[in-house]
């Protein structure tokens, strides 16, 4: 690893930014209001100081010229410029005696989106020119009775790279952003009922989570083919290898609680009761050629819990 700072790279940055949020709201009626907002955000520049961190090509040449480059050092990038975001949002909120609902539309643009890709031995920091996301969010509750509450939350996302020419796996301009499902939803129910004169209660909860199929990563860098003569890189195999790894979520959770009036609560719970299996992410295995590693989701899990409220 080439230490940083050094005689060529100062590995420092000095930035500032103003972020702001403008919001207008109007009460249509005592139970209904509408709003609109315009906001900006900022993320400071980043440095990668991991073991295989690599200087920019110009700095690499300068290090070589001064005889400062360590053995096997290669050019790359260990720096990402600042990220700036802008989001427009409009929505409507309602709250009635037996129901409540919120509906939101938003458009988000991120300039110089900071991307971090694992290569199998190190991480590559880079900036996407622009990433945009259009989204719709809805959540609502229905109080079916004094004891029963039904809920739903749904999100639609259309996320893509408007410009990402120099990604670690080739030009991703116009491509969808990996790992962002187009549709996700959570359906829930809760039954909370007093059962005796002492004030003891039983509480049953259940929820089902869904996320539509989505490619997990944009590409796998250990499948990049480099021409031994020209040094040109073929990113097609890296993108094709990643296309095989998709994630879809269908997860059911439930719990039963007996709550004593004196403060003790006993709960039996289960998560991922359908034992849905998927990979949360995949990446090149460390220094193992074209081998792939990944992290699976939590399998079906049961448990008990006790809690005392003072």
C-alpha cells in the first residue's frame, strides 16, 4: 500500500456547502392537508485508505518519476468528489376517525453520486455523473375496531444512472441502479385486546414484506477481461455475471404477547416464517479469481422475550 499523504498526494480536502429545505403546506380541511417541498443535500468528498488503495494515474506517474512508488503499485482511484443532491416532493396527508393515509410523489437527482465497489482485494471509489430516482410512497392505517388495526406501506422507485461513464464495470449510463427494487410493500395487522378485569391484554402482530426482483450488484469486477496486447478492458462479462444474481423478498413475521397489567410482558415471535432465501449482496471472493462470495438473509428464526415495564 502506498501511504497517503506522501510527497505527491496530500490526501486532504477543504469543502463547504449550503443545504436548504423550502416547504409549503396548506390545510384543505381539518382532516386533510397538502404540501410541497424543495430540498438540497451534500456529502463531503471521501478517501479510500484500505490496503490496496491506489493513486490517480497522474499521481501514480509522479510517484514513479520520483522513485517513491511501492512494489506492485497500480493506478486507480482512492478519492471521490463531493456528492450533491436535490429533491422535489409533493404530497397529501389525511387523518380521519377510523383511518389515516399519506401519499407522496418525489423526484431526486444526485450529482457525482459516490460509488464504492469491491474488487476482491480492495475497494474502488468513483463518482457517477448523475443518478436520478422518481418515486411514489403510500402508507395507510385502518382502525377496523378498537382492538384491530390494519396497515399498509408501499413504495415505487424508478432509479437509474443518467450518467456513469467511468464506473468500475464500464459505462452504466441509462442503466437501472442495482439493489433498488421497483416495488416494495409491507402489509401489517395488530390485534390488541384486554381480556380480563385485571387489565391483562393479548397482542397479536403480523406483517408481510415484499420487494420485487432486482439485480443485486451492477457488475462483478473479477470477470473483467483485459486484452494482453492492447490492455483494453471488456466489461461485458462482468455485467453478464452480475445479471445472474437477483433478489426478491417475501417475508412473513408474527408475534404473540401476553401483557400483564402489573408490567410484565411475555412474547413468542417468529421472523421470516416462510423461510424465504435470498442474497443481500454478492462480491468477488478475496483473491480467488472468478469465485463469488455473498451474504444470505436471515433464515427462519424463532424466539421468546420477556420485558417488564416500570
